[in-house]
C-alpha cells in the first residue's frame, strides 16, 4: 500500500485545545511531521492550501486555523531536511498562471531531486476570488475546463526541455491560455512532478482519470470505497491509461490504543474535543444558514428551515442539499435521542480506522486487498505529533506482513508510487 501524511491545521479535524498541540506555522512543526513520515517510509508529505481567512457571521472563523504559510515555500525548505519523502503542494488552478506555477513546481522537483507533487484544486468561490481577480470567481462549469488546460499547458512547459538538457521554444494557444516563449527550468529528475487531484464529483473523477497520477478522495465504508475505486479505474481506458497509472488514496484518520475498546474510548474523546459546544453551533449555522447562537448545543435541533445562500458563512463549501441534510440529521437525532452537539458528532465523523495497532493494520490492508484503495493519506488530529503513534506501532506491523515497504527502493516520488516517468513529448 501507499501512505502519505497530511499536515493538520485546516478544518475542525485538529484538536487545538490538546496541550500537545503546537504551532501550525513554526517551521519546526513541519519538520517534525515530515521527518516522522520519512522515518515511517511514507510516500509523501501533503500540504493543504487556504487562500483566504474564512468568515462566520462577519468574523474570522476562530475555531479554524487563521494563518497558513504558502505551500511551495514550506516544501522547498523541507527538501533540505528530508531525503526520500515526496513533497506535495496544494495549489489552485483557478487563481494562478501556468508558466509561473510550472516554474515553481519544476524548481521544487530539482531542489528535492525528483520528489515534487502538485495537488490541483479549483474554486468557484467569489469570496476567495475577491483576492485575485475582477469579478471574483469563475463559474463552476468553467473550473475544470480551466484546470484541465492548465495541467496540459504545464506539461507542455515541462516537456519544452529535452531529456538531454536542451531548451526549445514553446507555444500554446487554447481557450484559457495563449502563451509562448522559453521555459527557464530544465527537465526535472522525475520528468514531471506528480499530479494529484482532490475531489469526489463526477467532474473530479473524470479529470483525475484523464490527467492525474493520484486522486485524493474520501469514502466512509469498505463498500463505498470499492464502488468508487471501480468507477474511477474504469474511466482510465478512455484516455489510453492503465489501472495502475492512477493511485486512489482516501484521506483517513487513525486512532489506536492498547486494545480495541481503549481505542474506541479514545476516539470518542477526540471527537468531543473536535466538536466543542461552540463548534457544534457553528457547524449547524453553516448548514442552516442562520444565526443559531440562542440555541443550546446540548438541546434539540432547530425546528426552523435552512436559508439558502444566506452569506452567513464565507469561504466554506457546503456539500449536498441543506434541506436533505437537515432531514437526515433530524431522523438520526430522533432515532437515537441525540442533542444538537451529539448529532454533529454522529454525522460529521470522518472515515476512521480505530482499534489496536494490529486491528488497524489488518483493516488498512483489507481496504487495499479488496480494491477499495491503493493507499491512504493520514490526517492526524494533532500538530505536529499526531503521526508518531501510527509510525511507531502500526507501520512495523504493515512491514512485517509485507503490506508496506521496509525501505525505499528509489529516490523519486514516482519510484515510490510505482509510476513510470512521463514519455517526453517534444
């Protein structure tokens, strides 16, 4: 299986109240998690991106991270203190330009000797877009159109240098970009940086099948994972690609204990810390689109209907129809006798592997063996030590069973992932 480490600090996964929690900005935090991942022989280290401080009811959302350094800058620094670990940056294709970004990614690939990756994301969010362009945003339908041409254009730039080190002029003319000139960075040690795509939508799946090396996804059960896996892998043939050309890696959380029961108890306590009374109200306000500050988080769910596009929450994506989600919450709360806070805990838990180290290792292996995933991107709940227990207690069991590598067999990220170097298209 393949393993990656997501640096915590965006969204409510991180438990900031834990006394072991440290800064999400100090370089020492990035170093700690990256070196832990490399000690565990992980494929890569993954950084998310936040392009605007998210707001809630006109104020910065203070239970979320309120600062995040630029990803590629951090990874360039980490290249100097790691040797084999892949370095993946999330960079938005909506608010960047191909020449400049292709140059920055190629630079990281050279500095790291072939360990760079780009997680391609898009945005139709006008609130974020106000920082970047007149009009604020691209229509949702145009996001993937621009992203697909963006990736194709970046690859043209990376291919404008021959494998033996000669530069050639490039020219690209398309609906989104018309550029020409000469690229300044020679072809990198792994040919192209690895391309990751994050998303579960039909558009996202098709984009990943056509252009990505990894898809970062989420699914909550083994059966859901198998369905997703089969769907995405089946799309590859239309683009002349093989199933092994795209790795499916869901984001997961892991909680371990000396026994399964102890791990379950620990996991519940973590979830209670993640969903504080204040955070429960904020989660409900995001769904309802209303000010619910007068409601008791330990009381029943609001009886009022959601308000669509109220503007109460800015910079956050709401998945699904609010009316349908509210109906589901009410059904769950009624059936189980849950309060508002308990309902948020019940309904917003991420996919998790919970148990003793041996139980977790067996369940991770089963997901891969049964073709529900090719590997996992671990999302710890602590910054920066949230990966320590997994590397110390679960990884040795995966190595012992032969499910995971004991040593790196190559030096580039493509070699870790078993991906061939892209064929040069001069």
